[in-house]
């Protein structure tokens, strides 16, 4: 559909677009509205995202078309499904209809989430990323507005600037608060770009704050390229140092220092009781590894004391059992 100077007329509930009857308006923005719609042939409910007004630019329409192209065949419990209509008279996006709220709205209502709940949401988003990346799809704009919380768990949506491994494009900037440094520099982004965004979201879910606090987008982007993030434990007393280490590894400035894959991050998010060991290069002067180093140092000191006491106050030492390497 061509965009006229006045934009595209805004639809209203009760209208029919192709095989879909618009039943109720669920949300309205400056550039598009989302309706619950009924497929009049099958009786199934869907969500229709319909662009309208002067904001319905060719770029927006291209995003909708791209999202349908990228996500049309993707099916995963934590990814909102996208469908192709049987006929089309205008541009719109047909999605799985789900009840719930986006993560941004939940955090605005409740503030920081309990650790168990936040990690569960992050784990489910990470499961979605493992699936998407296995299909060669990189989201590149993960943020709380694009994660929908339903009674069946978290669901990732809005793939308007997603990229395919087989067809790379210049990067869209994404949302500054969650954009990785390589996106700021103009790189295309890959799996580690999504990992950075998820690490930032988990930080925010747990603290109510963002890793970088700067007045304005330009200062924020500059800070991401030059400064270290503030530790989550600065905001939350008693913050789990190993969970902190996982978050900080996910938001490392250099992609090579982050988790190499969403599957690696998911393994750590699934095993908090196993006291996660985070692999990564040690860099002098970096505060972000201090929390984990202190924990490991305390464990080693305790072991050394135990060995000294045993050797000085007990009988002949017994042979220690061979330890098994844990994955």
C-alpha cells in the first residue's frame, strides 16, 4: 500500500479488513493500533497491528512486512506467532492473540521484581533466543516493551528490525537503553547483541535501574562506549554475587567477552543453586569481576584453613577421594 501525504486512515472496531473483523481496540499508538480480531472463516481470535495516520511511514510498513517475512514460520512457546492472511487489501500484521501485559507496564506498576520471578522471565526470554538464534534470527531490539507476560509465561514480540543470518543488513540503532555498544558503533549485531539486551533487562527487573545512568541519549551512548556499568549490588543490598556476575558478563562491552551463545547464558540462568562459575578473561582494574572473585577467594581461604587444621590436629592424612569434574 502506498502512503499518501495524509497517511493511512485509522480503522475502528466493527470494521472488517479482509477476513478479519475488528472486535475491540487493545492499544493505540501514534503510528499503529492493535485490535483483537476475529477470523470470520474459522472463528479464531488474532491480534491485528494496523498502521495509520501520518506516522505510518514507508519505514514502518517495511518493518511490518519484514516481521511477517522473518517470523511467519517461527513457532515457540515464548515467541508470539505471526501469520500470513489469505488475502490482503492493505498493510497490517496478524499475530497470535494473548492476554497479559508487557514487561514495561508490569515494572512500572510493581517496581523491581522478586529475584525468582525476574530470573524466570529472563530464562523464558533466553529460551526464545536459543530457538530464534538456531533459526538464524537475531531480534536486535529486545526491551521490556517487546516482552509480553501472560499466564503461560513470557513471550517475545516485535521483530521489525530483526536480521537473518543469511541476509545481513545495516543495523538499526535499537532502543538506546538496551542497545549493545556494537550497535551504537553501527555494527550489524548477532546473538551476543540480544544477550546484551537481555542482561540489561534482567539488571533492570532486579534493581529498578539501568546499568548506565546518563542525562540524554547522546551521553548514554557515550557512557556505554567508555564507562563501566554500576554493579547491581550498589542498588540492592545482599544481591547474589554470582547472579551479579552472570548479569555483568552478559553486558560486557566487547561481544567476545560476553556469553558466546544464548544457550550458555540459559545454562547459568537454570542452575542458580549450583553456584555458577562464570568463565571469562581477567582484566586488571575491572570492578565487575570483584564480586565473584571475593566469593572464590573466601571459599579457597576456608579450604586452606581446613587443610591446615587437619594436618596439625589430626592423625595421618587420609587420601582424598577423586573429584569429578562438573559440567
